[in-house]
């Protein structure tokens, strides 16, 4: 399912922006300095830090993106994120970055 009136912004997605609020990426859950990146048809979870780790903020973000029909990519996730990603069926892949060379990126091909 996707919502045609809610498009992924391209480039930097900051905390508490209009789009971020729609997916639960807000300063009550995530620390300042956290950000996402919109790239064509997917959201890249580039750098996030939960205010209270272990309370489900990352999981909720993944589920909200999935519910809205957005693809998600998580490059080089932190160790604690790996278990969550595996649980929701994400798979580790290698993508070629023009800036960084080969990058470990976790992606999901089906809905959560």
C-alpha cells in the first residue's frame, strides 16, 4: 500500500520536518543530529540515535515506512540494529557507492 500524496523528499530528511512527523521521526524519540536521506524511491536510515534505546523507536520507524509503502535501506547498521533488521526480514547486501566504494546495506524486499 502506498499513499500517492506523501512523497519521499529527496536529500536530507531532518527530525520534525513535515514528512518526518508522518513517519514518527521526531525529537521526542530520536536525538538531535539524527537524520534520514531520501533517495529516489527509498528512505536511507543514515544516522539515527534513539533517545531511549530499547523502547522500539527504530522498530516503529521501520514499520511506519513499510505501512506507507516506502522502501528502506540501512547502510552499516549499528550492532543493536542488526537483530531488529533480521527479525523484520531485512537482508545484508553490498551496494557500490561512488563516494565510499562497496557499502554494507540492509534492505527488505517484502512488507514487514
